[in-house]
């Protein structure tokens, strides 16, 4: 399958993920790009439904519902018969290509009767779409282009419809939209530090930072790692549970030192990287830890395509550390003075240069669904769309399995 696809989170007022929506681009259409609310051709739509059928919604959303954009043409097809995803997990997102004609209204009513929900992307001139709007479960309002006053007036007329403020790019915009009464929020605001400056680091974060710094050395002391882990109950439980899950029936590990020695340096370094990162982002929106892990694994998967196979583990760390500015509320330059990293990682994250930066730049464009820039880098670096697709899907499946294993523990 040749498709660029990324799930984008919608957050509630507490910055907890409520749902996701797909942003995607058919890989064969290089340099022909859809944006968030444009019309899609049927082949792209079928590929997206097929993707959910094949991979399962868990890999994309961890059980949360997902918004799928459809056009007026798609609405009139048997999309409910194609999909094997439970209707309660899908919200069809439509725009003003769906006119307030009876055939569209009847189709929406029929699909809602089958358990599907609907969202409408609000245009500036929306009065003629009221027969469509009153059937909706969600209304999306672009905070950078819509007439906010008219949009709020409409939302007051339909208080039972959930409102989504999209394109929220700063915390100020988020707070203003929240105060205005919106229910859900989309944008990159949550990926930015809340307050940059000198702040005290909590003891648990300091412990995790110390742990991460220790394992940066090629021949780190496993006993020292054990002593640091013993000071954090959640890390201690995580380590022992991980090792116990790998032992044959009847065997058990009962001490941190045993667990660390059993893993060995290579696997212990991997565990520290993911577990300590989760501790660092524990007081941030839950999507931050996911973002760091997805970036890390995607970077590792992309390494061969950028001829950086030997640096795969360092690229994994680069992805994890790319959110340190957010979790430590410092600039990325200041954050990387606290945690030791290689010059290659620092050059990519701080100075946007060096051998790692082209790969990191590609990841940033991909997660932002900037398909124009993604396709430019595909051509410049001689990448294959299908290889990228497989790498990203494998990344999502890896994260899904990681979450499932942690929940099981």
C-alpha cells in the first residue's frame, strides 16, 4: 500500500486525548496534496478504510474513536458495508461539498441509525447548511479562518453538538478557546513548553535524568543503574515486571540488581530510555510520551533509508529526547545541557544541521502532515513511499504492543 498517513489527536479541556482524526495523502500523488478539509477521491478513501480493516484501529488510536474525512461522493457509496471497524469507533467528517439536499440528508440519517457519528467542518457562510448541521454530532471550527463570532452564535443554537476548535497553535489560543466553551481542541500547542525558564526539577524527574545520563556511557555500571532505579518505585516495578515476563514458568526475579544483570547493558539501555522518558513526561499531556516514542521508533525504522543503519539506536534516542523542551519546560538547548547526548543528536535537535537532521526533519514534516515537504524530501533522498508506509505502520504496531504489555503488567 502506498499512502502517507498519520493520526492527529483531539484533546479535551484537561489535555487528555479524546479521539483522533486521519490526515493522509495517497503516495502516488506526489506533489498533489490534500489539506485537512479537502475533497478526497474514492481510491484514497478505500485505501484508508482498507488500512483500518487490515491493521485495526488500536494501532492508530489505542481504542479511541477516529474521524475519517469523506466527500459528498463517498457519502452516497456503501462505505458502511466496506468497513469492518465498529461504527461506534468511526466519526465521518464532511464539509460543504455535502449539500443540504434530501439524498444527502437521508444518507446521513441512515448511517447514524447504523451507529456512525458525523462531524461538519464549518464554512464561513453556513446558514444554508443548517439542515445538515442539525444532524451533526460534532462541529469543527478553524480558529485561524472562521468568523469566531458567527461560529459561537451557531454553537449556542445547537448546545448538544460537541464543538472542536481546530488549528490551536499556542497555549494562549487553547486557553481562550477553552474559556469560550469549546469541548475539544486540535493543534500543536501541547507540543510546546508551557513556561520556558529556570524551574526546579522534581526529585523523580531528577532521578530519571540521572539514570538516562548514566546509560549514555558505552560501558556504564549496571550496579549504579540498579541503585538509581531502587529510588523510584514505578521504575523498579517496571524493570522487575519486564524481566519476569521473559523468564520461563517457575522462575522469578526478586531484586532490582538481579533484574538489571539479567537484561544486560544493551537491553537495559533500551529499557531505561523508554521507562525514564515516561517518568519525565508523567505530568504532561499523555500524548507527549506517545509522541516521543513514536518519533523514536520511526527514526529507528527510517535509519536504513537514510543510510544510517549503524546509528539506529542513537536515532531512537534522538526521537525520545526531541520532546525534552516540553517535559522540562526549557528550550531544547537548555534541556540538552541537563541530559548528556552525542553531538549528532545535539546538532539535529538544537542547530538543525548534521547527518541526523534530514531524517529528523522528515519526521517533523510527516507528523505535521505537511505532505508537500514530505514529498520533496522523498524525491531529494531517493526514498520509496511504500517503505515509508511500512516503517510508520510498524512504528504504530510497536507502540500498540508496548502499551498493551505495560497495561498487562
